[in-house]
C-alpha cells in the first residue's frame, strides 16, 4: 500500500522526495508462528524479497538460512523459481532479496541486504547463516558477506568471483567455509575469475575449508549436480555447532535421514580423548563403524558395475552411492574406479570426434552424425571439448535444410542431448 504524505507537508517538496514518499514500500513482517510456505515480503529498510520456508522446517531443531543474491538484470521472483530446484537439505530457509539498481547489486545496498537477514532471523529459529549468489550475485556474496564473517559461516559463489583478491584474509581461514563453482566455457564472467578467486583463498590459508568445482563445456549457467555437491559439503562442514554434543546430535540426525556420508563427516570430528567419557560416545563409535561397513558392502557392488560398464546403468548407481557415502573411507576406492572409467570414456569420445570430423570433411554427413551419436550414447559421462564439438556439429546439421531432410530420422531429438 502506498504511503500518503501528511497534510502538513508543503506542496513545494522536491519532486524526487515526493516520488520517494509515494512509492516507498511499507515493511511487512514474516508470517507469525513460524509458518511454512513462500512469501513475498518487504524488510524495514525497503528491500523486497522472497522467503521460502519448506515444510521440513522444525522450529525446535532450527534451520540454516541461505541468503541468495540473484544475477544482474534478474529479480527476486525469477531467482526464487530457480532456487526451488537447488535440492537444499531439509529445513533450509531461503531468502532472495531484490537488487535496487536495475537488478545489479551495488556496494551501498549492504545494509538493505543485512536488514533482510535480521528480519528473517527474528522471525525464525535460524542456527546458521550462509550467503551465496550467481554471477554478479556471486561477486557480491563476497563483497557483502566477507564484511560479516562473524555472522555468515558458509559462502557459495556460482559464476562470479572476488571483487578484490585482498578480500580473502588469513584471519578468516579458520572461521568460514567457501565453495566456488564455475563453467569453464563461461563467456560472460570468464573462468579465470574462478581460478583467481580460488588462488586468493588458497594463498590466504584456506585448505580444507575451500571447495572448488569447474564444469567443462558449461557457459554462464549453474551446474545443478555441482551445486548439490557444494551445498552438501557446506551443510556437512560449515556447522555453527558449539559443543561436542551438538555435533553428536547433528550427526545422528543426518544418519537418521539416511545421509550417511555427511553423518560420518560430522561424527568424525568427535575425538575419543575429548568425548570418551560421555554416555553417548559408544553410540558414535558404533554408528561410524556401521556406516563404514555399509559403504564398503554397497561400494563393492557399485565398483563392480562401474568396471563392467556394459551399459549406462552404472551411472545412476554411482551417483546414488556418491550422494549417500561421500566422505566415508571406502568411497575413495569407488571414486578411483569412477575416475578411471570417465577417463576411458573421455578418450573414447576424443577418438569418435576425430572420426566424426573426418566424415564431415569428406562430405559423409551420415557417418559424422553416427559418430556424434555414439559419443552421446556410449560415452555416458564424457565431458569437455569432444562432447561440445559433437553437440555443435549436430546443431549445424539440424540447421542445414538439405541434411535435415535426408537424415531427419538420425537427427530427431538430438537437441535434447544433455
């Protein structure tokens, strides 16, 4: 509802001030009683934002708040639609504010952003604060967030980077956790921004507290699988837990949800010399052993499927295993088998692309298409240059009326290659 100027205000007010009075949004508080759902709200300092509170939010156990900053030219409503596909852990709350200056964040908006955080924290039981963003929002994740390392414990930068490498400080290396994701083929924010940012944090002393993942062939976009891995890593590690009992309770909660790898990582922080006399210590030891045994038993089956690799069935089996047991010792052995398999398929993809390029050069469109389709159908997890080139060649063929007419059956649905 628009605010009306008081009657005593003279009509000679400056036009800019009069407009500000007329259009300034009224603050709206989050719903009472810790309500779940999706809400569009306005913080006291004027920032409009979307708040997403999942049904899994439990006011007793509390939640993690992710403050998500959209890219340039975007807005809170559109960014909220994308945020719903982030596969966040249970109980995570997401607040997505609007940038004021045509969708592009500016440094003078820091107070408005933190005002959103303050309003949500007052209304909900928030135990941890994370900040993240895409593109320009990724730059301002660090531009805003690194001024508040006393509040934010986790940082997630996607397709962005450090506005200034000097912002990566040694005194923060034992306080915060940083995840960086970037597409290697990004032509909007060059991939070099990600490597420069990674190098700055490494130079500042960030070791185990730094997660870096690049995606070959990906442009200025979000790799959902990489994002899920980063969020899982942050959730398991960037814990604002103050006592060994907190880690015990959180680890057992993760184990109860079937998130064995994350539970193992959290419970592994507990040391016998510190917790051996606690009445719950035996349960920690037993739970870790149970997870280790299950990871080895299931891992042997997945490893065998990967090494056999007769069809694509091992790909979802590996992904399921990786989601469940990442961080458990035997996971490393399965990962090695997966890495070797990917390398073999990358090599095969390269050979097939050489065949496709040769067929194209001799005018054999059918042979080129079939070689590209073999990359798609047989090299299930291959990535990088051969895959990108094969996709581009198929797109060129689809755009050629003569080739499309002659090889319509072969080219059917090739645009859906993911």
